[in-house]
C-alpha cells in the first residue's frame, strides 16, 4: 500500500493499494467488511489463490453464499466530499456474469447508507474499471468507497486489485 497523506486510517487523493503488503486471508489495513450473514459463508480478505495476474501475488477477495449482503469498505477519504473524485481498479469473478456494485458509504460500519454509483458485469479475467464520483453519481456525503457483491450466483468470489483513489483528470479515462 502506498498511501497519500494519512492520519490513522484517513487518506486523501493518491491512495493506492495493490494488497500485496497485506497478510493472506485477513482484511487489509484500514479496510472493513459488512456481512449480513454467517461469517463462514461470506467474507472479505486478501488471497493469493489464484495469484493475481495484475500485481502478483495477492488481491482483495469478496465472497458470498449468494443470499447475503457483503461489502468491502475502503479506508476513510477525508477529501471525498470536495467532489470530482474517481477510483480505478482491476476486477474479475470466478463466475463470469457476476456483478460488482461500486458506490460510497457515509461510514465504514453500516451499508444502510450505501449509495451505488455503477454496476459492472465481471468476466473470468482481470479487467480495469473506473468509477467517477461526480455531480451525477455522487450524493455528496460518502467518504468511503464500497464494493458490494452482486449475488448473481451462489458461492462466487470476486477479486479486486490495484485500487486507486484520485481526482478526475481533465481528460477522463474512457
């Protein structure tokens, strides 16, 4: 993890996490999980199986039994509410067609304030995705990026790697 300005678990633009400095099978530092179901059927942690092809060896994994709400919640971004932010990341699923819903939450302990910004249908190989939190997709209060498992299939896993939080460039990525 290569943090931008940090105060405990609060970061600003320039935050990057490839999850390679996290121990395997634990939550990365300053990340949180919300799981509405049983812990043995759902979770969020780092994994090295299979090894990440984007930046080996580890990536973030979100797995779900298919019926529960499971979110991986990023660290706090103290400058999020100033607007015009974006996140980019790579993702894939072991079940092609699984959905990943990306949005924001106001705090890292509850999904009840989850505000979706975009939904992606994942393939079995890593693809890069970009979410713009601008006037059209951002509610103005969320200070954490949240990744929600789409639960299209039972017992499916989603992998995320090379997560970056930054400002929207003058020439946005297309």
